[in-house]
C-alpha cells in the first residue's frame, strides 16, 4: 500500500513513530504549520521525528497531488483539507478524532466533554469527506472519564488510546483489509467550534459543579487557565491537585 501521512501533536508523533518501527514507511510526511522541527513543552516535533528517520517531508499540501497514493492517514493534523486532496488517494483519507463520533465533531472535544459533564468519552478512526468529522466510521473505542479528569489528562488518555487502536488498524490498512464502514447518524451528532466558552472566565453565579468542570476542562498547560475577575483584578485558576 502506498500511504501518505498528515499529522502532528502527541497522537501524530506516536503513530508515525510506531509506523517506522514496524518498517511501514509513508511516501511523505506533512506536518502542522506550527511544527518548527523543535520539540516544545507539550509535545515532541513530528517534523524532527520524520527528519531523524530520513522520511520525505513535504511543505505544501498541494504537493500531495504529485504522488500516486492508495491512502492517506491524518492523525493530529490541524489544517483544512480541500476536496481535490480528499479525492486524490484511491481509497481515501483516514482521520483519527479524539471523540466518540458523531458526538463532538469539531475542535476541543475533550474540553467540551468535561464541561458537559460526560461520563464516557471515546476516540474514532473515520474516513474523511467534505463535511467536518462526518465520514464513515472504521473503528471506535469508548472509555470512562474519571471524576477529576482535566482537559489535558483526557486529551493525553485519548491520544494513548488512539495509538493503541492504531496498532490494530495499521496492519489492516497495509493489507487493504479494512473494517466495514459504518455511516454516522446525523440525528446523534453534535459540533463544537474552536472557541472557549465565556472566553475562559468563570461566572461566580454558576453552581459549584459547573465552576469545577470549567476549571478542570481548561486545565491544559502550557495554554491559558480558567480565569475569574474580582473587582479590577483577573486571577488564573487551576484545579487542586490530589
């Protein structure tokens, strides 16, 4: 199988590393635009990983069109993919999404799941189409949200489970023996934009449980914490550590 790879962040780095350890080498690697090749405080650089393994790193998504491809893997890739790219590989593009689709399409799914007081979350591998996270599901895994879960801990848990499920899916992809595709039920879908509720601020009129969920959901260092304004002063709030 001729496989291309789009990706980055924790999940993209770990899945690409697993691919090359299994000696399955993508035709190219395209990383997120903010990946400078230097590992940061939150995640390691997928670009550096690809360079260390002497993989073919491309710089523009349009370069994909010059490759003869069976499939593209999109894992932790943050840019919008145009229709001509979606339709280019013979089989399609498989995306990893840190949410139990069709619920929590869009961005910040782990944050919103905590804010909404969900007890169960999940990850999904699905084919991409010209909608937002709305393509056919290939593989899905659900798991419990712990009582004191934070946005970061749930994201890291989701990334770890994505890697574990990727280990099962990759040999199927490489042999073109994919699981049966399952259409998403639109009536069960939900979508969230890339925005922070209430601009991150706590409303002191909220009930305690809502304030607690808001603080935990926004705990994702090195990014901004939940905030509260008292008088003219603004305070950053983080969860109490056990």
